C-alpha cells in the first residue's frame, strides 16, 4: 500500500509546548471521507480496508446493550458523542441480557419488549427487532462499523448459551436464516459469534446459526469472541474471516501471539480490561491498550467502560470520563501516521537496548514502518531506549515525544542518522517516541480541539 496515499504534503510541525491547540488536520481530512462498506481484508492479510482500498483503523467502543437499554433518541445521543470523539466501531449484542444496573436479569428492552415470544427463537417479537433495526440503520447512516453479536453465549450464566441449546440446532438454523436475511443489506456489520464463552456446549447450535445467517443471504464477515485468553481462530476457524485477541493479561503478548497465526488474517483486540469495571482498572491503565495493540500488529482495538458497556444508569455522564478522552487522543495519534505500514520490531533490529520485555506490561512496544522511514515506540515509564539509527531511512531524522495524556507533542529536533542513540522521555509517566525521516512530510500533532 503506497505511503503517498495519505496527505503527504502536510509538514511535520511538532508543537513546542503541551499547551498547543494545533488542529488535527489529518484526522479532519479523513473524517471528511466516510468508509465505503463492507470492509474486506487487505491482500497483506494484516489490516481491513474499505471498498476503495482505504485502510480502516478499528477504533471501537463496546455498548453491548445499545439497542436494549436505550431509547432511540438516547442511542442517537450516544452515537453522536462517540463519533465526535473519533470512535468508528461499536460492539453490540441483540438480544441482550443486561438491565440498567448491569445485572443479567434478562429484562425487556426500554420499550417493554422481549426479543422472542416465550423464549422461542423462531418467534421473534417484531416490536423488539424494529427498534434494533432503527438503531442499526442509524449506525450505518453515521458511518460506524458494527460488530454485531446475535447470540451472546455469556461468561457466567449471563448469556444465551442455555437458551440456544434448549431451542436446539434446527431452531438455531432457522433463527440464523431469519436474522441473516433481515440484516443482509446492512453493509456496515461484521457478525460476532460466541461472546465471553468457548462454544464447547453450544457448538452445534452456534455452527447452525452461522450457517443460517449465510443461507439467509448475509455476506458480511464473521469473527469470534470467545473466553478470555483466547484467539478468535481457536474455535470455528473454518467459518471465521477475522481473528480477535481477548486477554486480561499483557495485551502485547496476546496480540503478537495471535498475529503470528496461519493463514494470515487481521486480528483485533476485541476485549481487555474496561475502565472502572472488572479488575478495577482506571483510565490510567486502559490508556496504554490501543498503543500496545497497534504497535504489536493489531488491526484495531475496542475500548470499554462501566456503565457504558451495558448502557446503564449514569451512561451519559460516563461519556466524557478520562478513558474516552484518552481514546480520542489515541485515534488522533494513529491518524497522524501511516499506521498500517507499521510492523512490530520483534527481532530488536532497531531498539537494541532498554525496551525490557516487549510482551509484558513493563516493556516498551516498538514498531517500524515497512520502508524504515518511521519508528514508533510506546514507553510505559521513563525508560531509556537505545535506537540503532542507521537501520532507519533518510539522510537525517526528526523526532518528538508524544504525551498520551494530553495529546501534545514535544520536539526532539533533527539529527544525523548515525550510530546508536539513547532516548529518554522528558518526564515520568508513559510516552510515545516517534522518529521519522526528516524529508518525509508529516501532519501536526496537538491536543484535541474539543
């Protein structure tokens, strides 16, 4: 994929102070052109592209209960906020088991409807699904990719595994045909099988559902979301088009492992710790995940927050919590680079010392553009990286430090491409180092304009 595809005429203008309010020029330019769905796998097997071949960075939020716990008007407010913050992907389940308090009580939706009459999956309740229709159409109109789970199995007796098994294989097939036909025309969908559980008990039914979706006429891609610590391709690999990475451990290790699978297919960090939820992770913890994932070779990542994931009480106030603001900054950072050209520096050819364990949470994550003109490193603390500069391209290099808390960039300057040079962040905390061929055009970076 040629590097010239991006706005190459823009000049790198790293801001001199964290108070800069430089406009996110590259992001604004790309947002002006919506993705042309359906997405497809790039010939490289590493990323997703739209129908015109433009790279699509999966930068998602996880409102599992979007069509269940919100009215249509509330859902639109949610969508408008997420689009304004740079999110372009949503993970949604219907039917959905969660109530506004985050309990799996299998309540009716906000309009008082259950998904199926008497729990029979061949008797869908039209009023329930008409609301799902309306919300999904709105996501399409607003340019979102939707990872859509039509039968969330559940991790802890909070899903539909028992119910789909009770309905049986024939009804799962019929339901698949029905829902596949209903949403065959929504080009912005990717179907998600599973949901926090490996399909050991319900494999026959899940396979029947997948087959039914295809028989119903749906041609969108399939992926999987199984138990924590798995790759999507661990189960039903013969029917999936995309891989996923799911972990509550080190993100980089999981993504690097899943990315190495054969045959080559993009992997998305589909879940790790959510802000203020299981594991008591805060925004300061989750801030690292998009950088860890993409610099390890993922095609994108999903963010999560409680109560946003179940669209429960307090959801509107949670929209602007620090985790969401950090994700907005991460989106702008990657939109300033040809992120799809980045390859993880697995063999330590560029950073020769100081990075620590690249798969662990205390090590630096390093990736380099395939042409060698850009190096990006995420440092979780004030490490000193020693970089072998001659491995990069260009007569001279230009560098800057990027602050993932504020979105501000601090220039390092321009220097010869000679020898091994140490780089240490300007202050404590996590930072991103960017080194680039000084002759290459790069967009400006600064804090978001919100």
